[in-house]
C-alpha cells in the first residue's frame, strides 16, 4: 500500500501498534490509580486502544510535518488516510472525526464553549 503525503510512512503492523497503545493505556491507568484517583471517575475519559493508535499515527504525521499542527481540513485528510492505510481503525477514525467525543480532554475536536 502506498501512503499519501498526508499520512506519512507506515511504521508498523496494526498488531504492534495496538500492543504499544495497550501498554501505554495500562501505564496511564496504573499511574492514575497510584495517585489515588477512583477508576469510576476516569476510565470513561480514556481513549480506546484503537483511538490511541489513531492519535499516535496522527502525532507521527505532525512530527513529520515539522511539528506544525494540522488545519481542520488537513487533519480530516490525515485521519482518513489512516483509515485507508489501516482499515480496522476506520470506526475509531470516524468516531474521532464525529461530535460524539467532544467532552473528552484529549479529543482533537473538543469544543470550548464561550462563557
């Protein structure tokens, strides 16, 4: 499969990316538990493994573009290219592109309501 300039180079298999993301999520959970947080308060706010993989791939794309944060249009293209390159991630990509998760702090489309 060829990658478009928006997607950047493919670096690893989806299985490896998911394993890395799972390890990262496990570390985040343990860190928050050690800090005394109640899992009922934070588990829903954490991204899924596939969402985290999408964000890791997006971060690689940003780094490859000299750290320039993408415009909304470019982000849409980058996320769509991730879905094309890794078809099993398509539901996570569309979920992140939609309005369903705008309450999560880590979400790329979090809306800040004016007071």
